[in-house]
C-alpha cells in the first residue's frame, strides 16, 4: 500500500508526442492557412510574372547572354531568376506566420506542449518549403514561352533544385523571424538583406559581365548556385560557371546549414529582466 502511495505521489514526466506527428500537424496548418488567403496566392504568382514580362520585354534583344548557342532574348535569360523570385518571396514571407503565431498566442501553446523544438522547426520549415516549391513548379507552365521544353528527367531535377532552394530560404526566414515580434522589423531585414541576395544571384545579369568585386560576391552567394543550376537544366546548351553536381551539392550544404541555424535559434535560451 505504501509503495502504491509513493508511486502516485511521484511527479509524472510529460509524455512527448514525438517529432513526426506534431511536425505534420504544423505542416498541414501552414498549407491550409496559406491557400485560404487567395490574395497571397495571387500576389506570389503575379508579381514575378509581371517582373518577368516587363523587365524581359524592356531589355529584349538589347541583352546578349554570350552563350555558345548564340544570342539569347532577355526574357529567356531572366526566366530562371523569376522562378527563384517566386521561391524567395513565398519562402520568406510564409515565415511571417511565426511572428503572427507568437502574437496570437498559438506559438506559446505549442512551446509549452510536450513537443520537441525540432518538431516545431521541422513542421514550419517544411510547410513553407512545400508552398514555395509548389508555387515555383507551377511557374513552369510558362516555360514554353521562354523557349524551354522539358523532359521528365529535367522536370525531376528542376524539382530537386527548387526544393533545396525553398528549404534553405524557408529555414533562413524562420531563423530571422523567430526572435522578432514585429512584422515591420521583419520586412526591414528582408529589404536590406534578402533582396540584394537575389539581385546578386545572376538572376538579372550574368556573372561573366560583372565587375570584379561583384563577381566575388556572386561566387559567395549560395543563391547563385540555385539560379545557375536552374539555368543549366532549362537551357542545357548554355555555358555555366558551375557544374550541375557541384551546384546541387552547394545547395544541399546551404539547406543543412540554414536548418541548423533555425534549430539553434528555436532552442536558444533567452532571459528577460524581471518587471
């Protein structure tokens, strides 16, 4: 009897719900939440499409890629960059939900639940990755207008590149959004850091024609490898500064580093001064 009483009085440790079920739940919540907001879906697809058509038509034949197959219309050159723009916008701005969830109290309820932080990071990042990758692949319907005709293997490899870029950028967006409590501050970081990251990725101009210090920054920019990998897959005859396997390997490393950063930010202990 005494043994039973001692067992009942002993504190019971919370039972962890595991990683995959909470991660799947958060992933599904991100999907449903995004597609219920029709204006966000339209904006994500329409903005890069307008950029591609207006900028591509504006430069037109005044731009020459210098590729081995001859001169290339700027709309064709800019197409991979517009696709990456879709991935960038969706990946980053989807992670504003971290700030919104914190303000609404949802994030606090998840953090106090018996759910490991890794499940929170994985669910949120995979949700944003899925959204951005799907949006990027949808943009492939305009590929014939850019002179691109893909076979099934090319589509598969493009999907791999898009997924890796989406995963890395979503994890980066999570790491930026996690310590913030203001969407205005989040937008400020995006405008200051991530838009130049896209501008220096080779999306707007080739690396070969850039000045020396710009070329160094482009080599250091992980997003450059994503743009060049897509350009190699979409236009196999074009010259590329990076072999496709090394570009994909760089993107894989970038994804792992960014996910590690997001995980570290979510597990960072913060102390607030007493009121």
